[in-house]
């Protein structure tokens, strides 16, 4: 089969798994394993349906990087459980999920599935870098619209969008983004900057919504073009111009927060999907028994056997 890289927005998927599988699913010692089992089933479905040849579980080494907070202090503030003076702040994560994250990592390691993160950066930035530098088609699996900025038909970079559930996955291409928002994927970061995103604590420009943001980008191409037109007093109503000029302090910093990093110095191991050898299957079976992963482990091992 032709090479294709699948990039998992891991936290997005294991949160979905946690809320999609009852937390009564537990290991013999009482530890909840619903997110582990659900995450394995998600990966099995993805690799069976889309047939990637390579896969990376992209990780939030820092879910709220300080350099983004320095630019916009409200960035993800509503998700902070505890501010840490040195190191990443602690995110609000349900206790029954938090105890499963190390098990998820151990399970991915046992299956030979590569985990890649980067200090002081989010999984989005790892995805942005790997998608940009890939020498093969790319599928990005996420429930986060921010990653629509990476879609690029010319390079066969797509998003497999999970927001409507694993039974209703949406393949997002250039045409999808245009149909949904009236902008090209390359304009999406500027679009998101202008309209804001309350889920990330980004205020946007007061009074500029989706329709106005899309219209400005259609007329002026990008944020730089919009601001040049606003400063010249051309190509927009006086009201919109006033809103943009009032928002200049925000617009001076927000693009750096919204844009995913595409040039991290990552060390990338061999990410090709392969069947487990006999020792690997024995290790996977042992792990499955310890954590009561049952058929979720059986199914993913069988799926890897097809590569």
C-alpha cells in the first residue's frame, strides 16, 4: 500500500475515549481503564479504516506553554487546576482519567506505536511540524478545529475530524473548510484569530464574528492585508475599521498563539506500523491481563498483524 502518515492528537482522543466508555470498566486492582480501552479501540478503527502505513501519537509535553500565556494571559485559563511556578501548569483532568495516562503510554510502547512530544510545546505543534515536513500524505486525527490550518490538498494533508463522534468521522479537505467557514485552510489561523475561540481563552476582536472575519479575508487575503486596509481606511466600513484598530494590541500577539509551530527540532524514530513479534505479543498479553484490556488489546494486535 502507498505510504501514509497518521498523526494522533492524543489528548483529544483519550479524553473522548474516557467520556465514551463507562468508568465502571476497571482493572483487577480497581484502577479505571475505560480511557485506555476506548483509546485502543479508536486507534484500531482508525488504522483499519484509513490504512496508514506510519503512525505517531503526538503528545502534549506542555498543554499550556508559558510563551503562549505570556502573549495572551487568558490562554486556556479556564482549564488550569493549579499554577506551577517552574514547569507546565496542571490541567483540570478528572482523577479517573489522570491515573490512566501512564497506562496509555505503556500500552502504546508495548504495541510499538511511537509517542512524540516536545518541551514547552503542545501536541498541535508536534503535529504541525510532522505534517509540514512529511514526505508522504498525512491524516491528522483530532477534534480540534485549530488544526484545520494544516489542511492542504496539494500535499494531501487532511484532518480526520472526530467532533461528531467516532461513528461519524469527517474527512476535512480544502473544500470542507471553504464550505464551513468561507476561508481557505491557509487563512484559517487568521480567521480564528479574528473571531476568537472561547474554548481556548482567545477573546478575538470585539464585534468581529465568523461572517465578518471571512468577508475581510476574502477581500484582503490575510491579516496583514486586512490591517493595512484598516490603517489606510479602505475596503471596509467605518465600524469594522474602528473595531480592528481597537483590537490592534490583541492582533499584535494573537497570531503567534493561534498558529501551530511547524519547525520544531524533533527527533523522529521509525514510525512504520508493523505486526508484533512473538515476544511483543507476549508482552502485550501480559499488559492486557494486568489492566483487564481484554478484546481492546486483542483487536489492535490483530489489526497490526495486517501490516
